[in-house]
C-alpha cells in the first residue's frame, strides 16, 4: 500500500510539473492564426495575426495582440527578426489561413522559394486554407483589427460557409506545393479583397495558378 501511495505521489508530481511547463511554454510563444506573404521592394513581407493569448492560457485577461509585419529574405529570417524584437517566438502550429499577395504569385522564383521553405517546416500543416489577395496580402491580414475575432479564423470560416455555393473549390498550401514537382499542374486559387465597407474581406473570384505562379490569364473568373 505504501509503495502504491509513493508511486501515485510521483505520478501526481510529474503531471503537475508537466502542466506548469506547458503553460510556461505557451506564455513564451505567439501563435500565428493568419499569415500574409507578399513580395515588395525585392524582399518578402510577412504579416502575422495572433489570438488572444491570455484567454488561450486561461488567465481571464483579454489582450488583443496587434498585427505585425516583418520583412526578410525568408520566413526563417522574419521569424528570427520577430523573436529579437519580442519576448516571444512565433509558432505556426495553430495557423488557420495563409494569404498570398498578387506580386508574389506573379514571381515564380520567389514562390518556389517560399513554398519550399514552408514545405520543410514541420510546424505547417499541409491542410492550411490558402487564398490570394487581389493586391497585397498584408491589407487583408490587417483586417484583424476590425473583424470579430481572428482574421485567420474569419477567412477560414468565410470559405467553409461560402464555397459550397460558388463555382470554385477550397485550396490548401499542400495543393500549391504539388506545383513544385508538377509545373503543368493548374489550380484555381480563390481571390479575396477588402469589401466596400473597408472592414471585412470578401471572395471576388478565383485565378489560375500553373505550377506555382499565376498563369497570367489576366482575369478573375
């Protein structure tokens, strides 16, 4: 009986210590919910939106973390730059949606670079919903300041609620990765823009990607 009680005490200590470690780990991270990727002025622009981390941890405190844009030669470069300027590191394990800017999609070389980097990062699920911005991805992600809740979740739910009634399909980052090995593969990627109110995104059609870049058809279907 004493041996069983001793073992139960050890197990309880392990569980409690593990729980404390997990919470401390959460408090050192900022979980990216929406990610925008642009190509501007010969560099990548990565735009991140975050959840209410205090609510996630369970402290009951509500703090809205603002959208952050960081430039760099790669996603890793931008993540390291963010970590140097913050007391948290970026975590992509909860990422809900990725928005890619038009200029980046027109640049095959840079699209291949960023897709290969995402492909090699195990934090990224292949099933993350992906769309393109009619212009700049950061404009769409910055709507996090005006939509109800996270823009990453908003975009994900917008597609799930509307694509059943539209003549095109949901696209994931995994679908785009297929084009890395199949340059003739065509994918219709949904296109979003800021609606007339200026505070929420809307789906305005889709455009064809051939391989990993826009097929330059010059129109939205």
